[in-house]
């Protein structure tokens, strides 16, 4: 049964990788977000612990196929939302608790 699951996971990964590398998927899109500072901190923490922790062991097939460039873009988003929310210092102090 685990062999079937492994094949299914490989197929999903292949499909997601194909979709993510399709024409136009690297095209930049402008997104305007209005978030509370609470949600900025939560989003930043989710990005940091989920993608930037360095562990890079995910059970999700889409995240498993992210390129290094995509991870770098997520890091930039993480930094930018904290900066725009005027929360960089606060977030760093919060992490020290």
C-alpha cells in the first residue's frame, strides 16, 4: 500500500511541478493587501517557520517543488510586510521571548 502512496505522491509532485513551470507562471503580479498588524506578524511567522527555517521537509507536494528563487521571493515578502507594517524591530524582539 505504501508503494501506491509513493507513486501517487510522485505523480502529484510531477503535476504540480509542471503547473508551476508553465508559461506565464513566473510573470509578476501586483497584489495590494490590507492586513492588521496582528496578521502581518502571523503571516511573517508562517513564512519564516514554514519556508525559511532551513528544514525544508514538507508533506505538501506543492511546497516540495518550490525553486530556490521562489523561496527567496517568499523571504523578500516576509521582510517587506514587516517593513510596511513598521514591525521589523518589534518582530525581532518578539522572537526573543
